[in-house]
């Protein structure tokens, strides 16, 4: 019995009445100039080792929530030795083995979600791009700060974070490679962040004011709308807060440290919201003056760090639970965009269907909803066709309010073996085989797939 490659379920339970979760988020993107000194000396007293330690101590001092670093190559140990963030990615190695991309965070990310991806294309026309396997990283960060550890699996708030360092230079080969790098990020977002809020930041080596940099513009909702089939709906925080939505035609002159944020640099922060979480940028600055050597003059990096403040709030119409199962493999799915496209009238869960045997093979939910002209129904199906099918038709006023998942290991992979649904009338439906690793997800008070990783959406009834 083959399990399908599913990640998130669109199951709906009863009405959410708890107040929306919200908070502040401070993020930093910084190229830490960690190439070996023989290739890229910084001229700072004490050398690059001292600079890396100083940068790490500044990270600890300021305590930014999620820091993406680039060029974290040969002085990684020194950087981490003075930092105190509780969640940090392990190094992928120095030159020529590592990508130089790492993340330091006060917030946890979903276990198994962190991935490194190498660029499909690179250019040796200029800079040091052929010396290292540059690329991007991905992780699903829990803004609610708990990831999947809730005893009752109550609602969580996740955002997909991307860190990148694209091909450098301005030769034709550089531009071609860099635009392809950003095509790769765009397609990854389409596949792996469907329905999710996203933050993409790092050293893009791109400028909107450079005509050959078409890749960075293809990420923007204003330049490549989602309706085109290739758009991912991102907004640049600098363009939003400092340019009134208008792309620059001239980069302007930027010092280091930059005196203000009127000029364009290659280090950028892009974002999008989702029906599950609203992101709102409130502050943007080039933070080079916050990262100076002990002499108070020398900069610790040849890049201005980019510091962005945002507020976030969980969606009012939909919430999501934590996840259960394995996050490293499988194909992501998320039904929230489809559900959010329905009219504001309540969505009614009508029928629950599971398939399972030795493991959980699939889950499906038939829902009824308004379409602006009356009511429609559709079946949300995720998973395979193995095992035996069981189903439960919900009565009027009956909601799916609790679900239990049990995970296990098959072929060295963690997947879901068992599911049990409980309704507001006490009726149950189950499929698969129970294991010793189980978790109960229970809708908030008043609320009413083979499946590698599974989570649930709570919707108002």
C-alpha cells in the first residue's frame, strides 16, 4: 500500500471564536563577507576572525527574530561563538564546499522543513561564483513560537522563509545565470509554498534599476501577477515603504554605512501574506551603522545589512493546526486558497472519507459552500487509492471537532499510519493502523491523504 506525498489537509471543523493571534517580527539580512581573507580581505583590525566574532556578538545584542546570513563560509565558528540565538542552522562548510547560507532565529521551524537547494545554473564570468555551490534555503518558521509541540495540536501560525545568494556580476553570462536562479526560487515557491505566507530575503545581486535583471522583477506581484501562471505575488518591503510602490530607474549612490534608504542595493526583503496570516511591513533601514568594528568606524561587511520590522496577525476566517508526520519529503498541498475563494458564507463539512490499511493512504473531505449564485459542493482529496475506504456523512449541525494522528517509519521515512476523526455528536471515523507515536488535534473552544505530513485547517461554520 503506497502512501501519497501529502503535506497539509484542508479539513474544516467548527467555528473559531478565539481572538486572532498577532505579534511583531524583526528580520535581518546580512552578507557577512566570510570568504577567505586571501580572496576578500576586509582591512578591519584583527582580521576576519575578529569581524565574525563581532558580528555574532551584535546578533546576540540586538536579538533580531530571524537573521539570514550569506557568505558565512570560513569564519562560521567564530560567528556562532558569540551569538546566542537558540535556533541556528548547521554550516554546510567553507569554501569550496558550502553555500554560505545560514539562519539564526529566536523562533523554531518545523522539524524536517529546512532544506538547502543548489542553483541549477551558475556563471564563471566574474566574481567567485564557481568557487562555491551557491543557492537558497527553505524553512517553515512557527511565528507562534511552538511548532508542533502543542499537546492538543491547537492553531499555529507558520511562514515560509527563504534565504538566497544569487550569481554575482554583470556580464551576460552572470545575468542569465542570476535570472535563472530567481526563476528557480519562483518555481519552488509555487510548488512548496502554495497557500502560505512567504518571506524571501538575502543577497540577490540584483537591482530593479538594472535592465538586465529581469528575474527579480518576475517575483513581484506588480510586475508578474499571480494570474499569469508564473507569478508568486511578492512585494518588496523597500519599494512598499520607501518608494510608494514605484520601481527605481536609477540605483542612486549608497555609502557603507548608508546614510538613508533612498538608494537601491542588492540585498532585498520580499514578502506576501496568505489567508492564514497577514504580514505588514512597518520599518525598513540599511543597518550598516549598527555593525561597526570596535574603532567605531570600520564596517564589518562590504554589504549594508537590511533590517525590516513587520507585524503579523493570524487569519480571522481560517486557522491551521500544527503538523504531524515527516516534513522532509513528499509534495506540499494546501487547500486554503481554494477555500478562501468561496463566498464569505460559512463552509459546511458534509462528508469525511479515509482510505487505509497498514498505513493511512488518503483523506478527503466533501464541503458545501456559497459560490455567489447559490451553493456548490466539492471534494478535497489528497493521497493514494490503496487500502479500504470508510466514510462518515455529517448531519445538520454536526462538525468535525477532533482528530488523532499516529505516525511511524517506513523505508526510513516518517509518515502517518493512522487517523481518527471525532464529531461534535461523538461519532468517530478511523483508518490505518495505530502506532505508539500519536497526537490529538482538538479545535479551539467553540470551534468546531497518503500522508507523509498532515495538518488541518479550522474554518468558521
